[in-house]
C-alpha cells in the first residue's frame, strides 16, 4: 500500500467515526450498563452537601416531632431514580420513629406508595394509622396544596382506604402545614416540586425538601441556594447518596437499588463520553479534509 | 439464574423488549406495546379521576347529601362541552373566565414571591455569605453570572463598550448552565435504562439480587 492509499484508509476510518450506526451505539451502551449490574465494580459514591442537608433535616427529628409528609409526584417511568429515594427516606424516618404521612399528586402515585408500604413499615414493626398513613391521590394541584395550607382534612376528609382522618391517631391533630415537620416532594415534573414551592413554601412558609429526576435537578439548584428548598436529592446519584447515609447511620441494611445502579451509571456515562469524543475527532478531521 | 414464576413479570418483560425493539427500527411489536400503553393510561386516568375526584367531590355532596350549591361547579364543568354545540358554544367562556381570574389571582403573587423576590434576595451579597471564603467566592460568582446573563438579554442598547464583554461573559454562564442541564439529562436517561435492566436481569431472569 502506498502513502496515498494509507491516507485514504485513515480518512475512511475518520468518516466511519462520524457515521457509527445508532444500533451499534445502543448495543454498546446496553452492554456497558448491564455488565456492572451483573458484576459490580463497587465505585465509591461521594455524598454531596445538598443531599446531606435533607438527610440532616430528618435526622434531627424524633418520635415527638411533627409528622413528615412525603408527596409521591411521580410515575413508574421515574422509578429507577425516585423510588429508591422514597424507600430510603421511609427507612430513615421509621428507624428514627418519625411519623410519616404520604400522598400523591400524580394518579400513578398511589400504586407506587402501596408498593413501598408493602416493603418498608413491616421491617420496622410500624403500624398503619399510628406510625404512618396514606392520604391518597387528589386531582387539581393548586386547589389541593392551597387547601392543605388551610385545612388538610377538608382536602382529604378520608385516607386512601376510606377511613376518616379524625379517626386516625396520626392525623387527629394535623390541620395544616404548621403541623408538619417537613414536606418532601419526590417529583418527576408538573405537578411536583414547583407547585410545592409555589403554594406550600411561598404562601404558607412550609419547609420543603425535594427529590427530583436528574433532568430537573439543575432547575432546583437556585431554590436550594436561597433556602426555599431545604435539601435536594438529584436523580439516581442523589438516591444513592441517601442510601449510603441511611446505611452509614445504621438505620438500614436493606438492598440499595440506587447504589447498585451507580456503577452502571458511571460506565454508561464513560461510553457516551467516548462516543462523543470519537464523533468529534471524526468530524473535525473530515472538516479539515474538505 | 432464577427466572420469575410470575406470568405478569414475563408479560412486563415481553412489553419492555417490545419497546426496546424500536431502537433497531419501528416494528409491529413496538406498535402493539405503545398502543396498549396509551389505551391503559387513558382508561386508568379516567377511572382514578372519577373515583378520587368526581364521585367524592361532586356526586356525593350533590346527589347523596343534597347540597344544592354544588350544581354551580357541575354547570361550569358542563359548559366546557358547549364547544361541541355551535349554538351555545359561547357558554364555554364562563368557566374559562372563572379559571383565568382565579388562576391569575393565585399564581401572580405566588410566582412573584417564589421566583423574583426570593431569588433577587438570594443573589444579593450579604455579610453571612462571606463568613467562609468559599461561600463568599460563590456568592460573587453568582452575582456576576446573574448580571452578565441579564445584560446578554438586554437588547435595547447596542453591544459596545463595557456591555459587550459582559454579554459575552453572560453567554459563557448560559453555556455552562446548558451543559449542566444536558449532563443531568443524559444521567436521567441512563437511569431509565438501568431501571429496566434491573427489572430484566433481577425481577425477570433472577441474575442479580433485587
């Protein structure tokens, strides 16, 4: 092969880099994600200050504290990121004997809440109505959150299972946001954390913590800086950080789904970065050729 | 390997693979799963809205408890359907006007408080921010970022003099913001894939512990 031929071959390689079939890219990413799930690498997870802030807000509470309200404003699509947050926060609250109320602003939320309630309270011998309860789903976010600022029992006269709130021990003395230690919105979009800030925080000065999918995380940052949000869990990384903190605090040794996924997350990112670099090398070389 | 004995898990795995098959190309399996999802979602939403909202908040008070005032929200709701009858389609303006009036009254002060007052307050340099050197530094960076980005969107003056470098700095801040958002978006999409992989390899095939 002469010099002209070898230059042509290298040019073809660079052209190929700009035209990698998407099916190949998907396949490589799938392998990169699946492999560390089967054979974990155990990459370290550093806890970020914003996640720590939410953890500490709950860690200061005890059996005599007002209940924590968790709003599950997400659907099964966001489960990989938000469900581990829900499980970890429930474990943390129950381990510290903090009472928990749950609700949903998304119609798919109740199914996910029930899934979590099947899994966690039994481990800590918690009793429904005494240690935790579920308000259910309510349509019409503005009216719901504003109404809860006045009187929760007018918005949710009954719990999810049809029991009047007045006859439930946990909610007997809960009237509005003033009777809650903290409200946490695990949110995947609208309605979600924005409305909790808009109504519960801005209007009624409720303490609001937020857990969001990574897509929304950058939008929440300014509100954490101003103190409008007391702590933030961002995506699967945030969930894994909370799982680590809950385990380090000896609150739970249960399965940590998000931590399990972080190796796959890192390797997936690495592969994407490699593809971005390769594509750019091919693009710039081909552009110089032209 | 310990595959699930639950037929519903197998059906869910089949639907997941149907959706993934779109990554190769559009096909009948993907279309089947997509249509099934849309149909079930719509049905679920209608059922849960009726049982959680319409029945307890309208049907019970109006028809079982005889609270006649509830006829007003019922009428307002029904007026939305007036659009389908040209002769009385003007009635739809009543609930829309009601909603707009109520919405503006509720939203404007709350958004002003959440996004303008508190955010401006957070941007101002206060003494507490300088109690530690790093928080002080970041407070200054945030202030510069906000001012330069605002100047970039200030189109009433020609970009020359001090305005030009500040607007250019604003672009850098914007690009950093977009980069952070895009990075988080990639992270989120990979998380969705991880979730499905955990289901396929854990719940379905039993290869990994769940």
